[in-house]
C-alpha cells in the first residue's frame, strides 16, 4: 500500500500536487488582480549604462529586457522569473530593470540570499551606477548603529536610488520613499512570505517583482515552484567566454592532480577545491575540507585557504577577499561557494567525490571558473566503482556546459519527486509526490486546478470546500491566506 506505484500512494501524491498547484494559481490570480505600479521610463539611463558596459549585451538579454519593459508599462503587476545559466549576465538585466524605475524618479531594491552575494552585486554594479550618476547603497546585518541609521534616513528621503541587501531589507524600519521595482536573487532561498513582505514596501503594495535564479529548472518543474510567475530565459553567454574543459579522474590519481596544480599555480592560476563535508566523520568515507586543506598546506604552504558555512561571516568575507586579491592560491571549500562567487582569475575547479553531488550542483560549482581570460578546467574526482546513474551524471558533465540540458538530464536520471525534494535544486519539499509518473500527475493536477478555479473561484461548492480542507492538510492554506492579506 505504501510503495511508490500503489494506487493509494499515487492518489495521495496527486492530492499533494493538486494542493501545490491550487495554491500557486490562487496566489497568481490574487496578485495579478492587483494593480501594479506603471513604470514607463524614457530610456536615458539604460542607454548610458549600455554605453558604459565593457561588452555588448547578448540577444537573450535584450529580449528579456523587452519582456520586462512590457510588464512594467502594462496595467498589471510584474511577477517575472529570469532564468539564466551560470555566467549568462543576469546582474546586468537586474541593473537595467532597476534603471527603468530610476528613470521615473522611483527607487529599486536588489535582494540577495547572502552577504557575500549582496556585496558582490554591489562591486559589479557600482562602477556602472557611478558612471551614470545613480546613488547606490548596501544594507546587510553588518550595517549597525549610526551607519545603518544614516542609510535608512537617506532611503526614506529618496536619496538612494538602488538599495542592495539581504534579509535585512525586510525589517519594518526599512522604509522606501517610493519603491517601484524589487529584484530578488536566488528566489528559492526565500519564502513566499518574504517575497510579499518586500512587495508591500512599495506604494499601495504595488511593487513590481523580478525574481532571478541561476539554477536552470526543467520546463516540467517550472510550473511546480514558479507557477505564479511569467518566465524569461537567458540562453547565451557573453562573447569571449571560453568553454570550461571538464575531465574525470579516479581518486587514486589524486597525486597526479596535485602535481598538475603545482604547475598551474606556478604559472599564476588560482584553484577552488570542493569537498562535501566540513570535518571528517568515522561514519563517512568522504574527504573533509579541513583534512584536505591540511594536506594541501603541506605542499603549497600558506597559499591554501579554507572556507565553509560554519565560519563566522567576517572570517568568510576575509577569506574571499584574500582569494580575490590573489593572496591565496588554493581555496578549499564546501559547497558554500556554489552560488554567486566571482573571482575571474580562478581557473581550476577540483570537485572531490564528484559522484556524491547532483548534476545541478556540479554545474553550479563548475560555473565558478571560466569567468576570466585564462583557459579554465574542471576536474571531477570520483571513487570507483561508479553506479550506472553516477557514471551517466559525470559523463553528462564532461560532454555539456548547457545548464538547461543538464537540468533535463537531472530530471530524467533522478525523477521529478527526488529533484523536487533535493534542497540543492531550489524546489519545495514534497512528502508523498516522489512517485513514478510524476510529470503526468503534475500536468493533470495543473489542469484540474485551473479548471476548478474557473468554475468555482472562491471554492464555495461542495468540491471547493473539500479542496479547502486539502489545502489545509498539505499546509498550503498559508499561501491562500497570504494572497488574501496582500
């Protein structure tokens, strides 16, 4: 009765997917019916930013911006997802979207999930905003006391055009003079509550929202997590980016890999070395970051750094700054560097126990290199013997750099429910929907949800009342309550 293919389990899986789809459609309908702030700029700031860019924008960046502009100049509120593969230029699209708000004298906000990423956005954007005369500030948990008070006063007075920050932007005392556009980076790290909290800081709660994700999501799964959003895709990389050469190496060849690093470091290269665990465990065969750092330090001395999630924020920032400044040649790290870290001189990525990582995560990690002019390499160290799935995964990594293709392969290898349940892929956790035929069940649930709400928008019929109970049972009632409160 509880096996994945049984009728009772399939029925419960369907109910869970139907609850998810109903909640998304309800939120979408609720937000769509609210008027958005019309943002119709004259393009003068965007033209100046485009001239200040050191490269021409790609075709997909231009078309994504056209879709965003159409949303902002229309009567409804913009709720758009910008999907861009690693290195596809999402930050430039985010800045241009903010500039559309600035052109009409309004403000914009960019929210990132971590302080490292927020400060990195600041570093990327600041030269361009300075060139065109836009005032920009950063607000994270680190800004305290008088410094924080000064930023809040300037924000409320309208003296800051673009505010970049973390969860700190949600605090009740963060008051904008006129927030028209909010850009939310790495949306899967934030909940619906937080998205609504940021939207509500605009005039009459009418803030337009652009959500960005660097995790390419298979089309099948887009409607599961982002069903309340319109979707734009960045499918090209900026000109001049060389493909990353990916090789596989058995763990017993680790000394050959180290010898290769010695030659590369001598020529000025910088290296990421990623391990799955922070400290060694007797119950695990996985190499630990601390042990690997100690091993490499015996060979390379003080040029080897260590970065992991359990470190204090200031220690993490200092380590990243030292690496960016080329004081550290090899950075041994856990997957804390998976998203957003940008050091153009780093050209080699070694991933230890690569067979233990999912495809999406391997792709994200590889995206940390290949950002500069130097030819970049990714070495996937694995422990044989490989399972059939692990072998297919590593082979896919060697053969393709297309994140969207990799995401589809990930879905095929792992099944929809498993991908959805994995934290790394940025999807909600399902408890019973990890079943065969997931995609078919999902499509049917999507159609059923739309049809039911067309016939009974307030869920008042006998079936509507039953569906309300189902939403409550699967803890989706919160989404319904939020959209009504919003």
